[in-house]
């Protein structure tokens, strides 16, 4: 057997994997993940219901959070880097859970988080978008007749799923093709809704010593992130940014069995 493919573990993935395990016994204040837009007065801390509830969850250990606490944190955008993974865990079991007001209120809160947050926390974006794109989630929402704004938000989030054609030329036709397939699967492993369809593995027409395989990848992972996970440097193959190629002779491809690779938007 040859050496296993080299797959980079991106910093945001490492951070995401550590979050929910290491910090559950701490509060958002202890984690430095709490701030007020305006520091409340003593009167507000003792009389305003929302302020009282926010102050309470800011001091509460995450492991003690109820679904209602998670809803409050997400809807008020407090400690999102910790609250959102917990929200996803709940939604994975009960997509339209009623946490406080109506069925689907937690989902609506999650989908309503500012785009600025998701732009800076792509691991959370991928989590949410992949959950929305699951066939089971699609079916639940197909039968949903509740909050219209939630329905509209859900439809907007389904647009993030895109398809790409990836063509791979291998270094050695005799090498184990399963290792290259495993590399592709690992690139999209944090998207639980992703699909991959592989073509047959054949000899490359330019060289009997090399092989060729094509994959159709459907995923919510943004195009630029998908490319960074595959190779460090790409050359544009068109003028509109829909097609790129990477060559192992002038770029680091994160699988040592790949000689050349291209990626294109699926235009069908």
C-alpha cells in the first residue's frame, strides 16, 4: 500500500471540533463571548425581563442550557460561536422544535443570524446550510404551513447548494483509486448533505502510465473554500471565475497521488 493522501485540517475545523467539548462547563462570560451593546443599568437588571434573562444565560454554564436558553442566545446573537453548534444539534433531532413561541422559532433564529457573522465563521455557515439542504429537512419544510418568514428564509438558504465537476489526472494508473476518492470525501466531510458521483477510473488518453477520473460534487461549501481544501494555488481557466486548474508541478495539491486537477461550476 502507498502512503495515505495528505489532507489538511483547516484551522477553523480544529476550532469547531474543540468548541463543544472543552467549553461546556463554562459560561459565555467566562469564555469571553459576552458583551452588551449598552451596559444595562441596575434598574434594568432588576426590572426588564429581556435584560434579566440575558444576564442569567450569560452566567450559566453551557452544559446547563435549555433549548429556550439556546434560542435566546441565538436570537439575540450572543455567544454565537458556542450557541450555534448547540442549536444545530437540537435542530438535527427536531427540525421545527418550539423553544419559546412557535414551532420552528429556533430554526428561524438560526437562519436570521446576520450574514456578516456567517461570512467570518464559515464553519458555522456550512453547518447550517448543510442541515437545511438535507432531504429530510426539505421534506419537513415541504409539509410546513406555519410562519411565512421562516418559509422564505429556508428557501433562500437552499440556494447555497451548488454542483461542481472535478477532473483528476493521477500520477500512476496502478495506484489505489480508493485513496483519491477518500480524499474527495474528506474535503467535503463537514457538509452532511453533500453528494459525490464518480465516473469510472480509466487510463489517461495522453499517457498509459496515468489515470483519469471525474467527480460531480454537490455541496454547500463555498467555491473558494472548496478550492483551498483541494490545492493551495489555482490557475483560472476562464475569464469569469467558474473554472480553475491546479498542477502538482507548480502547486501543492493536498493529495499526493494527484498530478493535475480541474474544478468547474456545473452549468446544467
